């Protein structure tokens, strides 16, 4: 019996020897090496401990505030509390954008109806004992004009606790996770990923392997993400548990807030990734001055985040020239998708004569939260890709000591 002739053409490779599996092995090896380096550095444990302590302290203040509660106020001075709790659930829909709506009668205690007929329509809309809600073109409640003794004494304790809880989630997500920790962790852990190896001369051991310099930067960044993202997940789980248990409401846990925490988590993941790419690039381009340049960039991000609180600045788009802005927009858009009662909350804030925190933003640059969410994610990914390419280009041209 004659032996079979092997098929013509190049020999087939074993699955374990393909380009993709070799690429996967190189990526895993360098990423694992990077994580192992982090674990042996005191600076890594210091940064992680400081971030965890910060989160725990803030959560303790939150628990204390929620435990004390908020007392109601006698708005009209008659000695009675919560006479006319505002019930505006009928006016949450944005279909009233740009219109003036005459709302339902909210004279719960009947003192408006007890007035003389000519005194029951003090807002001059032709309807006795009611409330007028004025909406702008974006569907926001801009003013509330109530007839005399209507919504005179709303339930501040219920509203303010809910408003404070939501404001805490958004504010803590933006300033705590997104900005302070989101910049603090990459600044001290990512800036020297390549630069320190170049200064110490150990980069020769990596470059001597059959690995391109561009791949080394990518895999080092992958190692940083492999350490940073699980760290943030742990802090998010702790924060979500505490705010869900101690937040206002009758249930044991506020499951309705999980959507907000998911949006904050995605925003933090993407901003940490973007900051990591930026700071690695600064470390390569600026060399020993990389940390200084990164600090200046952090000041810029801080300044842009505060500029984003000014409506005219947001409309001009100046604040959009920052990473923190687009991360915050992911949180804003998620809040609009999860909490559909912004108009009601805004109107109630006017009724009790307070202003909601500046963390309550409308979507930007579009008016659609979903579209804005997608745009923000794409922008952050583009920024990450741009700085990775810049870092790779600079890394290829650098002479190693």
C-alpha cells in the first residue's frame, strides 16, 4: 500500500501556533508582569488605601445625614406641617416642553376652596385653586405659580431626602469616583509605566523579546486596567450597598439606583482608561517631567469640570475639551434614562424654595439621553485611541539608555 500524498499548499498550523494565540500569550505575559510589579510597590498599596479611606469616610457622612433625616418646615406659619404635599406625577412627561400647563388642584386641606370665589384664582389662569407649571423648550419646569393656599406647605422631609440622596449619588459619582479617584489612581500608577522602565534600564529586557514597542505600551496599559478596574468595582459594590440600604424609601434596598451606579461604573471605567493612556503618553513624551505635565493636565480637568456647571459655557462647548466632561455626560445621560421625573423634582424644588445641586444637568450636546450616552462613550474611546497612537509613535523614536 502506497503512502498517501500530503495535500498541496502550506502546512496547516496548529491552533496553539496561530498569530492570534501568540499575540494573546504576549499580551497576557506582559499584563501579568505589570500587575505583579504593581503588587510589589508600596505606592500601589498607598494609592489604593487612600482611595478606599476616602470612599469610606464619605459614606459615613452619608449614613449620618440619612439617619438624622430632615425636619419639615411650616412654610405659611400657621403651625401646621405638610398641609398640601405636592403630587405632580401627572406632569413628569417632557411632552409639555415649551408650554404652560394648568395643573391639577392641590388644595389638600381645603383652605383655598374656603376663600371667597373672587380670591381663589390668584394666578389668573381662569381655574380656581390650582397650580400653573411653566416649561422651557427642553421640558424643564421653570416656575410654579400656585393659587393662594395651594401647595402652601409641601412635605419638605420626603422631597429633600430624595433630592439629597440623588444629588449625593450624582455628585459622588462625578467628583468622587470620576474626577478625584479617576485622576488620582492613573496619575500615580500609569504615568511611570514606560518611563520608569526606561530610566531604570529594565525596558531592555522587554524590548529584547520579539515584541514591538507599540505592543509593549498596549500591554502595559492592559496590565494597569487589569488592576485598576477591579479596584473600582470593589469600591462601587461597597458604595451601592451602603446607599441602597440607607437611602430613603420603605423597601430594604433601593434597587432603582442600580442603573445609576452602572452608569457611574461605565463612566469611571472609560475615564480611567483614557486618563491612563494620557498619562502613559505624557510619561514617554515629557520624560522626567511627565508627572509635572500630568499634574497640569489634572488642573485643567478640574477647571473644565467646574466650567461645565455654567450653562452658557456648556452651550459654547468649552468644557467639552476635557475627559471629565464626557465622563460626566455618561452619568447625566444615565440619570435621565433611569430617573424620568426630573421635571417633577425641579418643580418641587421651586415649591420649597431651594435649588437643586449643579450635578443635575441636562444631556449635552444633544437633547436625547440615549444618543448623548453613545456619543460620550465614542468620544472617550477616541481620546484613548488617539493618545495610545501618540504614545506609540513617541516610544518608537526614543533612544533607550
